[in-house]
C-alpha cells in the first residue's frame, strides 16, 4: 500500500494480522452501555469534572488526555494523517469560519489552516494541556484554541459555517447534547462533520492491542475500546439524522499506519494517553512485558524486528444544518 493517505471506499480488504475475536452481540451491547455509564460519570454540569471513574477502573478522563507530547507520539501522529481527509469530506470552503470540537493538540485545526488559506478556525477542548500545546504552535491569528466542553459551547448561535470534530464524539459523555450544541452554533445551510475510529474492526493499531490485552486478562474486556459508542458503521449517521441534520452522508476514511519497528508501535502506549495507553501504563512490569511479548508475536510473528504497516479506518459523517 502506498504511504500516502487516501480517501476511499472500504472494500473489506486488509484484515488485522489475525482476525479479531467475535463477541456475542448482547455482551457487546452491555459493554457499550457500561462505557456510556462510565463516561457519563465524568461530567457534572458543563465541565469535565475531576471525579474518578469507578466503573471498569478507568482513570478519570482528564488523565487520559493530559500529556501533549505523549499524545502526539501515540495518536497525534495518526490524527494528522486523518485530518486532511476529514477536511476534504467536510467540504470546507475559502473564507469559512470553522469550529473544531475536541481540538486536542491541534491536528484538525492545523490541517484546515494548511488546506484553505483564508479559513478561520476556533478549536475547543477540555484538556488545558492540549490547548496550551496547540496554542504554542498556532500559525498566525487565523487559528485559535480555548478550553471548553462540547456539551456547553460558549459560542453564539449560528456563528460558524462549519463545525468539525476528529476522534472525539465517542469520548463525550452526552454526545447527543454535544451534537445539539454543534448544530446550534452552525449557521443554517452550514455543515456539521465528524469522524471516529472504527475501534471494533478497522483501527488495527488498537484492535490488535485490545485483542491481546483481553486474551491475557479477560476481566478487562469491558475496557476494550470496541465497546465505545458511535464507533460502528451507521452509528454516527443515525445520531446525525435523529438530530435533524439533512443530507447526511457517512463514509469510511482510511489511513495507513507505518511503524519503523515493534518499539515504534509499543513505546507510545506507555505514555498513558487514551484508554489503551492508560491501561498499558497501569500494568505491573511483568504484566506489561507479557503483553508486549504477545503483541510482538502477533505483529511480527517469527520475522526479525523491522518496519510494518497497519490500517486505520474511521467512520466520517456530515450533515447540513436545516433552516430555522
Ligand atoms: C482522541 S483525542 C482527539 C484529539 C484531536 N481531535 C485529534 O484528532 O488528535 C480526544 C479529545 O476529545 C477531547 N474531549 C473529551 N471530552 C470532551 C468534551 N466533553 N468536549 C470536547 N472535547 C472533549 C479530549 O480532551 C481529547 O483532546
């Protein structure tokens, strides 16, 4: 596969090195709701609180997204590859004013500014560390970032042309509330677009990780990101339609993840970012070594260490804000 990322239809090719385990539908749904319940505990009113999650021993969300450099090594490098594809899909125009919800370390906002010279972007994210990181790299005054929560945007009604969000909707405790906010701030005729990794199948970097982690310790199955909401085909589109967006379209967007070695795959998990990183970083040394050995075997087999590639598929959705 070419190193370049491309926007293309999924044709079912490119399985993970070993087929992911199938789980029974009922169990999957139970885990799905366990995730929603766990995430729901994070927000008291309109701010992400510092309440630890009790369910599944998950760390509080602000700890999942607190180390900017570690995030960049773990996921930011792939967000930057995915971002231009979402920009293209969202059909952002010259002169548009765009809101980036859950802007993180800035991948999508920077991709917007690079692709469309006259665009103006506001990024909002509850992680003050990520916001500071993005602010420090802001190219001029067309892009700005601030701390905020998608569920209570401090932005006037109908004030932006497009609202976009990359790899965020599944982490928001009340995604419906957030989407309503995204629609409120977007002008009629404007577009609301988002993308979320297909954790259950298409995001091989994380699929492989959780398959092996759960095989080693079945008690952590509920933490597998495959149980998160809005990551399966059709789920984002259903949410978009249910909230009145028009001309809704959903599309798989796919990138290739090229790793130079097993360490290049594994070490970024130890920075503790996101649910998988938090889990890896929490393990005792022997358990961590056992997981690394399984992953190495899964990814390299009997081959010598060296470069390998995985596929990352996300589901992207867009819809037009109706007249009001
Ligand atoms: C996987 S990161 C994606 C960051 C960035 N968009 C990217 O693609 O690299 C998930 C982001 O969602 C943010 N997030 C979590 N809850 C949120 C909320 N309620 N409102 C807005 N953003 C939220 C996190 O702080 C984190 O930056």
